[in-house]
C-alpha cells in the first residue's frame, strides 16, 4: 500500500512524525492533541491560499497577490458590516467575491494579455494593498486599531468548535477536499496539468488554455478572500495589513509540497502536508523558546532547500546517487 503513495508525500508525512517526536521531547506539552489542533488557526490562511496557488503554479504561473487580497477582504468585511451596517453574512459573501474579482483581473491580464505572472501579481499586490489602505482612510477608522465590534457568530467562524474539533481544522479539511477534487478528480484538473506541461500542445488538443489559466487565478483570489474572512474572525478585527507576512510561507508550502515552479507537476496533498509541517514547526519552535526571528529563518531555509532539491534535474540526481553508491562500495 505504501508503494502507491508518492515518495515525496511519504517523506513529508515522516517529517511531520519527526517534528511531533522531537518537539514533544523538548516540551511534552507539544504532545497535547488539543494544542496541536488549536494551532491550525495560526496557519489556516496559509493553507487555504496554498491549496489554490498550487493550481496556479501547476499551470506554470505564480500568484503573490493573495497576501494583499487578505487585507482587502478583511477591510471590506469590516466596512460593510460595521460601518455601512450590512448583514455580516452578506458582507462576507461580498468580500469573498471581491477577492475573486481581484483574481479575475490577474488572470485576464496574464492569460489574455500574455503579461508575465510575476509582474501582474506583484502589481496586484501593491494595488490591492493600496486600495485597502485608502478604504480605511476614507472611513475615518484608525489604521492601527482596525475595525472591531464583530458579532459572536462571526467570531465563531474561526474560534468555534464542532464536537470538540476546532473549526479551523474542519475548514482545512473542507478546502483541501475542494482543491483535491478539482485538481485530481475532474477533467478540469487534467487540463490544468496539460496546460502546465505544454501550453501549445494543450491548445492543439482543443483545450482553451487561456480560460484554464485565468480560472486558476480566480480560484486563488477567492481562496485569499476566504482566508481574509477567517483571519478577521480569528483576530476579532479588520485591518489592511493582514496577510503581509504570509508571502514566504505560502510559497514555501506550495514548493515544499512538491509542486514544481516550472509547472506541470504537483498536488494539493503535498501542499496540505507541507502546511502542517510549517505550522507545527512554528508552534514547536515557540514552545521550545526560540525567538520569532529564527522562526522566519527556518521558513526561509525550508523554501530554499525544497526549491533547490525539487528543481535539480532528475538525471543529475540519478548520476549523483550512482556516484555516492560507487564511493560507498569502494570504501567498503
């Protein structure tokens, strides 16, 4: 049965087990299941966006604007519900749809305008962040304090529990299943892979690659909108700077999960496992008394190592393995 599991995913799973053992030995509180489940709140926005950025990267693109869409949708949720007075659930829907519109703008410019994804999403990151700041300024709300006063029902989105299981864990599973089914169990998912492998060949096969590419950015924008709502619920206030520190973690979970940055290969199972690895790493280092600045350093190391390893040509890895094996035989 283990032979059916991709080797990289199995490696990631073993890394999670290793984290649990090592951090538990350093601080036995890490073995408390309740603490581990509650820690999902700390990385659920990263995982939600990471699932759908995986789709974008498989097509051969990149989306770094999600970190700003988080702040924009957070502000929109707060303004519509607390300042304008619109029903909170209607406000949430509007905020998530705005996230989708941001993704649509990115996707159209990239797919139909044939502009480099990095350029568009970098510009989008600055644009959406600027819009969020302007909206806060026009509403006469303190940028530092943000918009607060949300209802208890809204707070329960992130902080509630169902049968003792934190909502963050349930949301993690739901978003994972949606992304998994779309990518691995539908024709749409196959088209995403084909587009990433060779866009020209996919077009000759009758696939509208422009629509496929644009749609992945829409999904990425929607996921960022959901992440913005969840983060606002968790922290109890809406601010324009939410998500600003998530760029490197999002890219880390996607690449560490086994998705190749050149496109055509990857999956959301690896992204899910990498999200848990990153989340457990952060809480484990905190419980071990490690300074916050070193936690960021650990994330950077994970990103660099995963990019370097997964980006190495398979033939080179095979030759390197042969060389090492030969040396071991000589030494023996």
